[in-house]
């Protein structure tokens, strides 16, 4: 009977020992999985921050390019208006000169007619 009780106690001790070892291994495995998941989440956050920073830099570059393009377009429009105004002034001056010439010719014709009469 003593042997039976000792054998039962030994078997129980063995079962408890194996069970504790399995629980410990399971806990270590779970801790490793949690650690890996945390590392992956951290890396994903770092990647997201990097991508957001790059996107902001790209947006700033695009805005700067748009501003430069707008400035160039305004300068070109101003030059075009200036050229148009200069052309209009030249045409007006030419028209005035033509009118002067025609007026002078008309006066000369009138004077010639008066002389001939």
C-alpha cells in the first residue's frame, strides 16, 4: 500500500511537472508572438510615418512648382499685354501719320485747284 501511494504520488508529481513545463513553454511561445507582433506594429508605424513625410515633401514640391508655373504664366501674360499695347500704339501712330499725309495731300490739292482757278 505504501508503494502504491508512493507510486501515485510519483505519477502525480510527474504529471504536474510535465504540465508546468508545457504551460511554461506555451507562455514563452505566446510572449514571443506578442513581441513579434509588437515589433511588426512598430515597423509598420515607422513605415507609415516615413511615407507620410515623403507625401508631405511631394506635396510641398508640387505646390512650389505650381507657384512657379503660375508666376511664369502671369509674367508671360503681362509681356503679351505689353506687346499688344505697344502694337496698338504703333498702329495708332501709323494711322495718325497716314491721316496727316492724306490731310496734307488734300490741302495741296485744294491749293492747286485754287491756283488753277
